[in-house]
């Protein structure tokens, strides 16, 4: 649209396309709620009245707000494609997201990033990208790609790319790792030509001089604060605080008391990682707005946090407010007490009503690359030769992604370690699936409680190899084969038979089915795992994080057992001398 046409429409010299009449407007710019008729021309707001409109929608008694923006999300956590994700969140009022495609990038590299970008092009959800800064996350695992500063530099200037995603390697920043600093510097280079890419952070519990150094490097936000004290320190140093309410990590209630009229512009609402059933049952950014209002926060401030703050932080100057010249992404609410979403307009077109999309959605394209290159596995691939009296054991802590490093005397038969069901001592394996290396990491785990069978998943943070835990080598081998046959997914095996599964054929991370179907299948595999004896609330989520070698204490990758505190590999067996530690395992 030419600027002359926009000016003419704003002056009432031409007929506008749509007039939203009779509603009260949440003006995120002035902080007011006032009566306004919103005129829309070719997808853009042109003013609060008009001479003539082709169509008028009477919204008397309703409230208009700008479309909500999720400031930090990994779509892959919902296990669905971008169009399907849009179908779930747009009716909830979310019209834009800032995605960090870290998971799929670890599998498919730049092809995975472009897949997310391309999938969002014809979607009623605007998808912006922060380029993953940690692919791979560490040198202790085999990922499907490696993205250095050179690879990211080819994408940093593309349309829709807003900057560098969460810099999880905060030790690399503090100790000036050249590769880490080169990625951060990409944002600074772009600033000089008028563009201002952001650099998002990830620095749980970082404090004092180390935090100051991290911020001084140019990192501008954080979504890992869990206490007011932690968030306040980061706020004082200039960071934007992303208040997260995901599935595993929920920080809204703890951090809301920090928000005041004086500092509210420094906060964003984000979902980070939210599973399908939680989106379907609880909602998305709308649920955060409602809960914030219910907790006593001024609903106008809650809505500002949900849209304007993200727009201003990321430089999305056409979003975040309903005002002339801005994109007509509009949420129609019942009122400011209940804050229920009734309609959603995207660029001036009604796309959702009463919780449902009313426009067709395009099908997401399929990535070209295969993501399941598992080398041949034989009958002995998962056997563990007994090489000592004591073995290291990964101790699961329920509802936590951290683990304990334990010692135990394993059960041995015929010179091979076997599962000890009486002591809940099971076998765990991680199978490399990106390059066909044949790598198989083997270990022992306690805390799953399986009495029979095995479970396996191709969602295994952060490199997403195949992770499996089971009661025998045969059951483990069958579970890995089942994941491979599905081209990725979650499986439960009992007696050599697959009793439940969730296929994830897109990069081994995403389903091509609806979110409702995925939610049902997640429930089915979870219940099947519990039927095998597991008492964990979410056995598959627990398993997926047992491969993440940046979260203490003991983890397993395709390359071997990792002592995270040492940040190095350790052997499974330690020999004699660990009786006290072994006793602690028996006593727990």
C-alpha cells in the first residue's frame, strides 16, 4: 500500500474496508480505556472514525486490545507444525510469536530454521525468529548440525529474523569463548546499519560480577528468573524480564509482585515450553493476562505486557497497539474483568471466533532431510559388560530436570549388567540418530520404576538423539527400532510389542496431526508408561532431560556418561572404595 493511500484513508477521503464500532479500546500507548470506533484500511488501522466503511461490525459492550505477542517460545515443545500451532493459539488472542527454533536446528541446522520461517509465511500467526545460539549445546554429544557465527550471519539479515536466541552458554560469555562472542557480535554489527537485532539471554541464578559481565556483553533479556530477588537484580542491570509460564517451569505467580507502574514496561509474557494439553486446557498468553488481572495487576498493564512491551523490545513498530499506521491485529474481549477472547482479527480480517479458527489453514511443508539415520543395531548393542564392583547411577528426582550422581553395586549375570527391578535399577541408552555414527551411550538409572518393558523417545534435549530406558537389552532394542521405524516419536514397548506410540515424523520432533490428536496420544503413551510401573508424572519429559549435559549432576549422551559438575566424561564403573555412596543409594 502506498503511503498516499494510507493518508487518504486516515483523512476520510476514501472508503475504509472495516469499522469496528461501539467498543471500548485498551490504549496501550496512553494507558487508558476509552470509547473508539476503529477504522481499518487494507489491513492497517487508520483512525478512530471514518466517513464510510464497506463493512461495519457492532461490538457494543466489548473491549478491543492489540493482538498478544509471545516473546519467547519453542514451537517444537508443542510437537505440532506452525499452522497447527496457529490454530490453537490464535483463537486465544496470540497473533505473533518470537520463536527460537533451537530444537529443530539441532536436528536439521539451517534447513530446520528455514522450515519454521517458511511454515509461518501463510499463517494467520506472525512468526518471528531468534537465531539459535547453541547448536550444538555442548561438545559432549552428537547433534545433527553445527551453527557457528558464519552460518548465522547468512540468516541474521533475513526478513522476520530479530536477533540471536537465548545464549545458554553463559560460562562461554564470562570466560570469553571466541565462538560464543562471535555470535553475540553479529547483533552489534547489524546495529551499525540501522537495524537493531536483540540478543536474548538464559542465565539462571547468575549473579554479581558474572551477571554484570553477561549483561555488558550485550545480552538484553532473561526468562529463567524464578524468584523476585533474582529478577530484581537482572532488572536493575538493564535486562528485560520475560515472565515465563510454561508446562515444566511456571514463574508467573512468583514474579508478578515485582511488577509496578514504574517498571512494568520492562516485562514480557512468554510461554517458552508449553505442551499441547496445557494449551488446549489452560490457554496461551491470554491465560497469563487473565491470571495477572486476577492477582490484582491493572488489566491495562497486563495487556501492555502481553503486546506493547514485546513489540517495543523487538522493534516491531507496527504491532503492540491499536493506532493509526499499525497493523490491524485486534483481540475482542468480553470485558476487563473476565478478559475472555471472543474474536480475533489478523490484519483487519476476522480469523477466529469463540475459540475457533474460521479461516482455512495451509499445510506446513515437509523438510527435505531425513532425521533418522541410525546405524545398524545388533543383539549386543545394549549389553553392559561388568567392569567393576561399583557403577555410577543417574538418580532421577521427581518433577525436576536435575539428577543425582549415585553409586551402586549392579546386578550381574554372565558377566553382563542386568536390570535390578527390586532396587529400581534400570538400563538407559542414548543412540545417535543424525549421522549414522553407531554411537550408543550406556548407563544405569534409578527412579523410573518400570517393572517390565521399555520406553523410548527421539525428543532428547538438546541434540535429540534417541533416548531409552528399560528392563532388558531386548526391550530397549525393540523400543529404539520402533522409534526408527516411525521416523521419530515416543513409544512404549511391553513384551517386545509396541503398546502405545506417538509418531513425530518431522525431524523426530513434530507431528503432522492436530494438536488435539497429539494431546490424546501423549496421554496414551504416558498412561502406558505408568502401566509398566512408572510413578513419574511425565516419564517421557524426565527421560528427555536425562541427555542434557548442562544440567547437574549426572547425564548420558550418545558419547557416554557425563559428570556435569566436571563438564567431562566419566566411566560407568569406578571400582572399589565407594561403599558409603553405595549405601546411600540403598538407603534412599
